[in-house]
C-alpha cells in the first residue's frame, strides 16, 4: 500500500514536492547517506531552501516483485496516482515529482496511464503537475538488467534479474507515450545522470575467502536522457546510489533542483480549472525562431483585433490539439483547406493560442511558407526555423532531426502539388511523437485524412467585420439588409475581401465602391476557377485595392511588389534603406492603411501570402499598373551593395554584417533572380550578381542548390556556375556529382582559354581528390593550378593553392615540402594584405612545428595567429588555434594549461554556435581525461561530443568518437565493448572513405588483440593498417604500425626481425621529425641490441633515445626511455651509474 510521509511543511502557495525512490529503495534512506539524521538530509534541506512542502513516497518496490510476473509498473502507477489524487493535503496543490532510478519510471507511468483512463480525478491531478525531475532514470530500458543486477548483488541476490531485459519494449513504448504527454501537458522537466560506476565485492562459492571488485555503470548517460526537446541529462560525478544522497547543501543536485523549483510560479488565489492551468515555462536556451513560446507568443496574434465568426471551427481544431494519446502516438495530422485569404491561418493561430494558454510549455512550431514554395523552400524554412545545423540539407535528414512536438505548416498547397512533397509530408507525419497541423488551399485527404473546410463567414460576423474595419464615415453605410447583399452575396463572406474593400472607405464612398465593383464586372458567381463560387471576390478586391493605392501614391504598387519578395517580412532598417534608395518615401503608410503591410511579431513588415502572390504575379505580368522593371531596380542596387561589401578583401564589421544580412535574406535574392530567369530580366545584372555570389552559395546550400541548377541550365556556357555547383555537391557529400560538375567546367574553361577560371576549377578539384585520399591526383591538380595562377599573376589564388598543397604534403609526411609551401603562401598573403589567409597559414605552421617537437616555434606561430584572428574578430579561427595549442600543451604534460585552452575554445565555439568545433574539442578534452585515468570525466566528454556529431550529421566525427570510446573501453579492460566500438568506427570510416581513420582503427584493434595474447589476429590487423598507411603514404601512422609489429616480434624473441621493424619505423620518425616516436623507437632498438649482445650499438641507441626524449619536452616519453634504461642496466642505481659514466665522457 502506498503511503506519503511528510518531511517538512513549507509555503502553501508553493508547489508540493514528492520524492519517489527506486527499485528496492526506502522512502527516507534512498535520499540520505548512512547514519544521517532525518532532519539533516537532502529532503529536509530541499524544503528549507525552496520553501516547498516535501513529502516522501513509500511504496512496494522490492526486488522480489520482479521474479515471476510482468513488470509491476502499471500497477505501481495506478496505486500512486490514486494516492496523489485523493490525499487531502494535495487537493488543488501544484505538484513537482522527483524520481530516483525506477521512481522516474513510476512517474512516467502514472502520468501516461492517468491521461489514458477515464478517471477525472486522476486526470485533474496530472494536470496540476508543474515539473518532473529524473535522477539516474533508465528511460531507454536497455540498462534495467544492470540496475537489477547491481541492486540484487548489493541487497538481495536474485537469479531472475537477467529476465528484466524482456521489459525493454515496454519501456520504449512508455518513453514515446510520456513524450507525447509532455508535449500536450507542458510541464517542465529536469534530468540528471550518473557518471561513475557502482562497486561491490563478490565472493566465489567454491573459494569463499577469494573476493574481487565488481563494477557496473547502472544507467548509462544515454539512457538517462529523457529524449525531450530542450532537456539534457546533466552528468554528476556520483554512482547510481550516491547520486540521490547529497552530502551537503553545496552539491550541484541540490542547487539545481532548488533553482528549478524557484522557476515555478507561486499558486495564485484563482488557480485555474483543469483545462486552463498555467504550468511553468521551462528554461529554454536560445529559442529557435519557429518555436512558439506559449499562448502569448506574438506570432499567434490575429491580424485584426479578433477572429470573426470562427468559434465553432476554432473549437474543432482545438479539440485536435488537445487530442488523446492514441492520436498523438499515430502522428495524426489535420488539414484546414480553403481558398486564399479565407481565414485558414487565423483559425489555426486562434486554436494554437488557446491550446498554448492551457499548456504554455508544450512543444509547438510554426512554419509559414511563401506562395509557389518548393520542397527546397520548405527544407530551408524548417532548417532555419528549427535552428538546425546547415548539415541538415536534405528532407530525409530534416525528418529524422525533427524534435518531438506539434508542427503547424501554413500555406502548404504548393508543396502538396508536388509528388515528392506529398511523399515527404507523409514521412513527416509518420515520425514518432510528431503531429501536424496544416493549412492549405489544396485538399489532400490521402495525406492528412479528415479535412476541415473553412467556408464563408457567417452573415452576422461578415457584417460586423465590414462595419468595424470600414475606413470611411460610418453614416455612409446602409442598413444591414442592404449591406448584406454586398458583403454576403458579392464579397461572398470572404474575410480578406471584406477587409480590403472596407479599407477602401478612405478612397471612395460606399456608393462609389459599389459602382466600381460593378464596373470591374467580376462577380464571384462568374469565376469558374474557384471551388466555391462566392469566394471568387478576392481578385476583384485586390484589383480595387491596387487602383486605390496607385491613386494615393503610384509608388505604393512598387513597394508592395518589392516587399512581397521577402517571405517572413522586411526588417525596419532594410525597408528604410529600400525607401531611401528608391524614393518611395510615402508609400508605406498607404500600404498599412489598406491592410497590405503589417508589422509582425518579429518587428518586420510583412503581408499575407495572397497579397504577396497577387503583387508578384501582377508585376511580372505587367498587370494592374505594377511595373516589374521599375520594382527590381532599387532591389538590384541594394543587393549589389551588400554583395560588394561581402566581396571586400579586407575584413571589417561592415563586411561581417553584410554577410550576416545576405545569408538571412538570400532567399529573397534567389526569388528576385528566379523571377528574372522566368520573365523580364536584366541579363547583364543577373550574370554579374550570379558571378559575384560565387563564394556565397556554399553558405546557403539549400536555397542555392536549385538556383544554381537553373543557372546551369539557362547558361550552359557559364563554367563558373558549374564550378560553384560542384563546390555545393562536394559540400553535400556527393563526390561523383561534384567531380562531374568540375570536369564540365574544366572543359568549358579550356575551350574559352580562361586560365584563371581553369585554375580555380583545378584548385577545387584538387581539394575534392584530397578528401577522397587520391593524393597523386590532388597534387597534379594543385601543381597545374599553381602554374596558371603564376601565369595570370593572381597572387591570392596562388597563395590559397600553396596552402592547400602544404596541407597535402603535411598529411603525406613531406615536412620540408610542407614548410616550403606554407612559407611561400605566407609571403603572398602578406603581400595581398589578406590577414585571414595569413592567420590560417600561421596556425598551420604552428601545427607543423608542434608535430616536429619545435615547441618554441609552435608557440610563436600560434601566438601570431591568435593576434590576427582577434584583430579580424574571427572567433572560429581563434577557437581552432586554442584547440591546437591545447593539443600541444597536452602532449607536453601541461595538463592545466591544456584544459584551460580547451575551455576557452569551447566558449568561443558556443558563441559561434559551432557544434562541430565543440564536438572535436570535447573529444580531445576527453582524450586528455582518459590519459589522466579520469575515465568518468572522459566518458562524459565523449558522450556530449557524440551527441553533437549526431546533430551535425558528421559521420567522420562519429567514427572518431567510436574509436575514442573503443580506446577508453580498452583502457578499462572492457574488451568486448572496445571491439564493438572499433568495429563501428571501421564501418563509419569506410563509409566516409577515410583510409587514415580506418588504418588507425585497425591498429587499435591490433593493440587490443596483442594485449589479449591473440598474436595472430594482432598481426593481421597490423598488416591491414600497414597496407592502408602505405597506400595513403601517411608516414606517422605507418611508423607507429611498424613499431607495433616490432613489439610483436620482440614478444616472440625474434630479435633480428624486431630490430628490422624498429629501424624502418625509426627512418620514418626521422623523416617526420617527430621526437616522441623517434625516442621510443630508439629505446626499443636498445632492447633488441641488448638481447643480441651488441653493447656498443645498445649504448648508442640509449644515448640518442635520452637526447631525443629531452628534446620532445614530453614527460611520459622521458619516463618511457628511463624505464627502458633501468630495465637494461638492472635497476635505478645501475642506471644512474650508466648515466654518470656515459655523460661524463
């Protein structure tokens, strides 16, 4: 029987906190260290510091309950829900539930089951839950067997605990259902993860005196993640048992939970009814633009002061939004269909506003598309609106990246008219925990099932809307009976038509309006194109609005069409710039008065899609006194100015701001160019701007890809478009398409004898070949490009090519050639005054000297690079340099300095929203912690890095993470786990054609097998690695593999064969000028010479090894060589004597 124990009373206006223990736990002991008094433990402190009532739940969670029946979670959930629903101290109180381990699963179960069952008491109780805290809860289910095994060993042995794995499917379903309820109900969530293993002593039954230490990570950090938007499990340096027992008030768990409780508003006197409660809004980091922030989100405000006459249909949509769990689970979608301007968007916004007022923390996203939107437009708008990384550049990637929640897609008809659009939206609707609300002029029941048809306004609402928006004298309007004929019969009760015509009252009288309406001769009944005849009034209303605006000010139509290009609205400063450039100074106020232009939630000047569609169609067709040729001129000037600022060689704040602006409004520029490609065009400007944008397409891949495809088709002889399309395909990781584009561009440039264009193409082709590990082909391309740049005296192109060639030579271990290339590039960048190119080359020189062990030179180059990056305000370049500096400091054993450099780099990457930079830095930080034997800290870094790589679709980064996980598991002697990680890394490296990464993974597999005594398997892996390193001519990897093969031979006491391997490795380390590898290999050579009884050769090798170890400035290398010396000489005293004898001489 479940019971509640009051720990301490607090303020009744604050939430009640209920702590729920885990499997085999105790209502009090689970929350306090052994021997701690009840009034001096965490629950008591939590109440004192938060001011909340704190209760402790006692329920039957004994391990024996799990033996011969299904998981008791459903029963436990019902029992606890019943208690919380009827407990007299909890009536009408806000609740915050905190669960440790399985207690978190009980919370999830009681919430989901209560909302599914027809018990109003349970549902009312759940609606009062304002927050949930999970502490080491196994959400994914995969770790439950570990949990039961660990607790069984510690507290109650149980042979059946292994069967818990059978319950994983149940927990996965529970996870999905809970995510859906979180989305609908909107309570806040906080989560914490353990990062240390649980340890206990085990005894062998046949040798009771023999014990061993057993360890298990009960709940893996990935399983601690509740998979909810905006919620990340915070790792704590505790094991599964200690994590819920803070020893004092200074521990992170206590501070974090108190802060969480402090975010929940106090209970007001008028606590809302269950359907209208207001939960706390959980802290959301930098909210993506499309995320709706509750019912007060400005994006949901109606265009007019209210939504007229749509209460019934708003209620239908609201019923869907409130929907039951089953509907959420099957990703139900509902479409609001009708003609343009009928009010579909306003209906959906009103329903969303009401729903989000009830549940302001529910995850909801609002994505509005422009007219004639393509699937690429939907992808671009969704990518930007959801705040996804630029690597999400296909619909497949987008759909798998969708956060759980409801998506309102507005103005979707153009996408629904395309077969690929229908296919994509079906896939969208099929995503787990994703719901769709769609408004469209096109009905596609096959995709969205039931459709709500939005028809004309009710007569009374239509009349009220016309009277309240009439811009002329009210006494001009006739009585309702006469007015009904015009508003209902002529305007068809169409809301946008009504508003547009009512606003014409400042242009003509009502009688004159009727005359003009009749004169245009467009009655709704005569329009066969409209699905409902009465709704054909919109074109006539728009035409009359255009007439009125032209008479007010001829510039209004020009500004109308110009603003229509900017889907989502024109920012104030851009509109002012456009008005100043064009001279259309007085036009805006008339557009606002006539309902064409309004200020949206983001402060931009926007218009409804039917208004934008009408203006663009009319302008490009030359109808209704719109003039596309005049419209585009100031737009061309404005965009040309921005592009010219971006093209400036010298970095400046103006250049950076121009690039930011251009990236934000690249879609408007693409629409301007696209309109010119399909109609009237200024050929010279179009080609000029398309050429000037050559370096910008890569930053706007989703929009640029279809634009470049059109440009290539329209101008097949323009090689530059093929070149940039190749760059785009390379960025999109389609090397075959990229190569085809480059080869076509190459042929065209050769045909035109355009040496500069040919050089640029060869440079890009070289970069592609290098990424594909085709080093000889890459070098040939670079060398040919070099010759052409020299011929054309293009120093900047030459400098960039030399830098790329230097990178290639460094990868091949040709260090003298590398330095020559970098130094030549450095001189040219200085001459061209390209400080960013100069900084990049200085950083590369620092990496080169760091690799060679020239610490002083490396520091000097890094320092110069840092100064230039700071001067140029290039925070990404600065972060990259700090990461390289950290790598150098890590190798030198300067742990604190390395960690400080990595931390600074992480902060810069965070500011620049560079997930990739953060991921790679976290990986090397994890490597540092791993080297220091801080395995828990390393694991936390690796998990966070892996999450970032997944978000960025960086398979190469994921491959490196799998290898790092393998290295960590190998150090922990978790052999099977290490092997699994290495195999996953192999698969990813092979997919990414990374022979070097694959080779290093094979070498690590060889190291693992060698430690396991599997010499034959180890040799096979080493030989495969050797072959790949040899193929790619990666000398450092080859040297380390040869040394490993030498170690194998030495282990077999095949001294001569081992010596041969070591000598080959030594030659490569000398060529690479790598002191660390050089010193360790010399030490191994000394061991072989000792075994072969060659004392002179042995002593020579030892002396050189000691000298090279000192030169490396690396403590572990010095220690390694000294250990070998002690081994050879027979001890510390003998080693000292040997040193004295040889160094005295």
